[in-house]
């Protein structure tokens, strides 16, 4: 064998090495994405893909462009920390003008109660209500403006405090009568209730205004027309003896005749 | 022959040099301002979140907003963020619940026992400085981006679930549709556009604060300076970047 010539077996092994080496480089190039390792041990292009996800919530600044009044009112109220989309839902499509329908206008009690229903775990001082006791038949926005929910200084109605009576009366024969028909309520009662107690009827003759036999049902009793109702009549001279009406009948839910 | 410096030339230069230096000095900030307007520079940011426990009312609006914004399956097993309710009774028992992640709020407490303390804890990916999930990913599909957000490359994830096992906070899940790992991205598509993450935008009491960690005058840093700050599972050395103010010692 001449010196200087590479032996055959070395050439064969070298060829195998070359083949394995090039195929490894080719496989690597094929499988490893182009941008891998540009910024770290990951595909740099992935950042752009993640950043191109569609936006659903536009942000309250976008609402400001058209609904300046409402946003300004909200930002000066107790609801200043809320975003418009907290209540009205995701509105990016609406903000870009592509939506066919307007964002929902929540009217039920459920949405308000999500935050304002009493839960012992909520922070002290956060305004909460017990939904069964706080005007159960009314919608929140009849008394509270959602964009400026400052509670009014005086209750909007008697049932704000006297809910138990209001609930009973609402399903009774006396349902059409406002509280003021029987009670004289001074305006100060709404501000200082205990030092200005409303007057209650104190004599049989008061009920007799409507219920005494021989008396026509009044067409204007303290501003209420009662002629449409079928009012039961009794002879007050003989009915009940010396008892007062409310010693047998509960005036907020009088028994059927 | 040497050139003499004429008085006229000297006076002209006297005017030229300050003008030139002034222009050079101003052009830098002008360029920076112009580029800040158009293009997002990831390396200039380091994001983090603050959570004020004493402000969370447990309404679950953040959970709902997150699912809508990020197209997370509505089934009650998949959450990028969720709210837990802690109840600590006087006898020392601690109960934690999170019905459907708190997305529909919480039911009243049914136990008759006396309650010592109770509060809500919103949870999400902590976007750790040393993320264990990134360490274990065999293909480099999950990574920490230049702006400090831990992200998942959906096209590259093989769905091996190692990261779900590795996360000490349970912040990851396997998306049943794509069979890739899902997690909070700090709403990366929103923050790169200058918007807030959906949960922060929607929180009615601003219990969540999002912002830059490395800049001093941000709402986040103000909150962190003025509050007693804790992180979750500090002993694991993950260096979480979700900072809780006034967190109770019972919270895990």
C-alpha cells in the first residue's frame, strides 16, 4: 500500500459521517422554525400571532367618543370605578361600528345584585342589600340612576322602609290605595322619621267615609277616585259594637267580606 | 502657509456650533416620541399586576370578561383567571370555594359556625420571573417574552401537559379544542395596543391594577409602595409578578 492514500475503510466511515451530518443539518433546518432562537428559546413569530388576537372589550375611552354625557356622569358618581362594559358587555364591535345590534341595556335586578347582594365576604362598607327586603317588586333603576347611583336623601317611596307592610298591602283589597290616603305624612317624616310620625286614623268614622251603609263611595277621596271599586258597606251603628274597625280587621289586608 | 482664523469665521462658528449641538440633543427624544406612537417596543416594558384584596367584592365580572375576551371555553373547568372565597372560622377551620371560578358570583355562606375572617382572592398566572412552566417545556412552546409576560405558542405546543404539572399556582389548563396549553397572557393583544387587560378594564372596584414594574410613577408602583405586599408561594422562588396587598397568611 502506497503511503499518502487514504485507506478505503476510513473513506467509508467518513462518507457515513458526512451523510449523517448533512441529513442532521437538513432535518434541523426543516423542523426548526425560521424565527426560533431570535429572541430566546422560542419562536419569535409567535409573539406577533398572540398579539394579533381579536379585541372584544373596547375600553371606556372608546365609549367616551360618542357617549360623552353618560361617561362624564358615571365618572363623577359612585360608579366612577366601573368601566362601561362592566354592565353593558363587550362592545368592541359596537365601538368600531360593525355591530348590527346595540350593546344590551341591562334592566333586571340580577346584574345589580351580582355586586350589591349581601355577602359576608364582601369588604366592609361596600353597599349591599338583602334582596328579599329591599323593594323586592321593583327594578333597581326605578329609584337609582345606574350612571349616578347616589342614594337619594329621602326614600323614594314608603316601601323603602316599610317593605313588610307594602308587600302585604300589594296583594290585598286595599292595593289601589296609596299610603297617604289613610296616613297624613309630613314631608319631614322622610328626613327625620321618628320625630315626625305620620298620623293614623283614630276613629270608626274614618273607615265610614267609604264603608258606612248609605254613604256613596267617594269620587274624590284625598285625590283618589274610588267609584270604580266594589266597596263593601256596613251599618256602623250596629256592626262591631264599641270596637274600633282595626280591632277586628287588619287595615293593610282587610278580609274579604 | 497657515490659514488664519478670521474674526468673521469665528463669529459664524460661534452661532453654528450651539445650534448644531442643540439639534442633535433634541433629535433623540423626538425620534423616541415618534417611535413610541407607532411601534410597540417589547423590550421597553416589564409588566406586572397588583391585586387589592380589600377591594375585591367577588362579583366574578373579571372571570366572565376574561373568558369572553380570550375565547376560553365556558365549561367550568377552564380558567385563565378565577376568584376564590376564603372563610376562616373561629375554630381555625379554613374553607376555600370557587363555584365555577366565581363567574356567577358566590352563594351565601351556609355554615352556622362563627366566622373569624372572610375575603375574596382573585387568581391568575403569576407571570413569574423564574417560570417553572418555561423550564419544563420540551419544545420551547412556552416562553417569557421580552416584556416579562409568560406566553404559549399555540402552533408549537405539543400538548404534553408538563407545564400544567409544573405550575405551582394551577394557572394552566389544556384547551379541549386545540389540545394545547392555555393560560393568562395579561391580554397580550390588548396591552400591546395600549389597552388594559380585560379583567382590569372590567373590575368594578379597581381591585386589579396593571402596569409597568420598572417605572416609578405608575399606579401599580404607587399601590406597591403604599401597601403591605405579598406574593403567592414566595418560598418556591418563582418570583411571581402578581402582587397582592394585605393578603391573609392562610392564602395558598
